[in-house]
């Protein structure tokens, strides 16, 4: 099978129903998946992540244009609906994007093929977060390869996973360790941490400089995360009582309010106390947060676009019912302190903003088109994936024109100029290889 290398390929994408996702119609992911697949979503089911890409844990599938194939019809919004087909488990017999790219390698472009081979280097997602995700970090390349070899059932591939979250709504996250000055305040004002890790260790914090801070922080964090479940349960009970009493006499801080919220979501979990050691970051819509390998984080609430290197490697240690690998997490972290960088994006034109993280594998464009407007995405030497979140319009290449609407996901090959236009308004996002990779 040979591709029309300048065409637009529609994709049927995968959904993840993790228990932290928003429920039913409250979830933007549910709405996207319903439109994309043509399937009814369930009112009592969490819809957490919508995956667009080639990773085996959540593959996308190519959809033939303009006709029925294997009992599947494309609906008016570009999604799919079944026609007398009970074989849902094979995704309607469609060809996976991964296999299609292997059959048509030219769609990646020469530079991407040379650098990453036949792999699409980025994974694109939409997340709907109702309650906190696990305290986690993603391994660098060397650690990812080692973990995958040792525990392939837990660590799904050998690739690193730098990632970027671009807020669609107000969005909260714990990310990176607090500064030394804030750590001193925590030692003074959170007696439960002192009780767990010991007064001698926490007293060090008050008398060290920045050069010594990393090792002391590492020691405190490892001791806290390794504490017994019995001890953690006891001190959390004390902490909740203390914070509720404080609330009677003063307004609680944002971090204290978050801790009370986390305790309701994950009772007696060590991550509740650990939250005091992390920066609490709040993003406005249109702001992005980049998370490098070996940096701790946990998304807390809201909806976002997420883009990352093609990987599903997560090392967890708190706020989760899933497998925890405390020793690996504590040993892999950089223990860098201070607020993470918030990326505001760079305007490309009146409607499009580009977000360029310090990672070769990916970048994201955000395009908000008002009624009766259009925008051009210039041809680039690598492939792109577009997702339409809101509205409807057209997407054109030199040789094709497609009607697109909410839930449509579209793959465009390298060296393809795309024009999008709308009469009613449309919000869409594009993921591609980082533009720096193509600079001479």
C-alpha cells in the first residue's frame, strides 16, 4: 500500500479510563472520544486520557476517506460508527498508524527518518483530570532502557519521556521541589514532616546554604517516602485535625487546602504529606508547563493538551493505587529546587501560538480561529497530528479538502502545507517534531 504523501489521514484514537479522570459528560476527553469514534460514552465512567499517536499502549488507526471499510462508516463529524460489527476488539480491522507509517516511511520526512527511524517521535494526548494523578517522574533514556529490560510489564518501553502540559482550562499541578527558603518554612510549620523524618534531620535545613540543600532535601524526601504505612496514617490523622483547627482561626494557604483535598482523594497516602515539598503551580488556559526527565510532578485538576516523547514510562511513589517504585523514584530525581518555567508560547500569526519545549521530539501549536477566519500551517520537514477540540471548518492541502469538526484527529505527512478555515469558529491543536531539529 502506497500513501498519498501530501494528503490528510483521519485517525481513530484510543481512550484511557483511569480512575482519576472526569466522569462521563463532564469529561472533555469523553466528548472528544465520542465524536472521534462514534461510540456512546457512559455517564458513570471516568474518561482520563485521549491518545493520538503510535505507542502500543494506546495506538491510533488510519481511516479510509469517503467510503465504508470493514463495516465502518465515517459520520458527519469525521468520527466512526459501526454497522453490524461485533468485533470491536480489533478496532474494526483498521490499519494502525504505526503500521501505516512503516509501509509509507516517506511521510515522516528524511530528517525524522534519519534521527528516529520509523518511529513517530511524539505522543499527543488530551487529559481530563478530576482528582490528582500519582506523584511520579519519568526516566531519562539510560534509566528507561534499564527499567524496561528489568520489568517490561511495568515499564512499557525503553524510551525517555519528557513532556509538556498546555492548559485548556484552569489547571493545577505539583511540579519540582520548593526552594530552600520555602523548605525552611515547611520545617517550621509542618510538624508532621518533622515527626516522620526526625528532628535532627529537619533541623539541618535551618542551618544550611544552597550548596548543601540538595543532599539534605534528598535525605528528607527518601526518609518520608520510605516511612511505614502505620506511621504515615497516624501523622496524617494528626495533620488533618491540626489543619481543620487552623481553619477555624485563619484562612488556609492554597497548599494547605490542596492537602485537605488530597486526603479526601487518597486517605492515609504518603503523597498527602509529600505535597508540602513540591511547588504548587496553577496554569491559566494557554500557559504550558514543561517537565524534564527525572523531575517529580503530579497533575491535580483541570484539562490540558499533553505532548511528550513516545513513551509510557512512569515511576510512581504516592497518590495512587498502582504499583509504587519508591526506591527507583527517590534515586532518579535531580532534586533541583525552585519554580518550574511556565511557557507562554510565541505568536506565529493572529490566531496561532507555538510552544517550543527544550526537547527535540515535539512542539505544539494552538490555533483559535474566530468566525470567518483562516490560518496557514506552513510545510515543515516532519509529520504533524491535528486535533479539533471545538467548532468546525475545513482543512486543505494542495490536493485535498476535508470537512473537520470536534473530535477529528488528522495526520499530515512531512512537507505538507495546511490551510484551515472556519465560518463558525474552531479551536485546534497541532503536534509536530520540534522546529529546532530542522534548522541548518
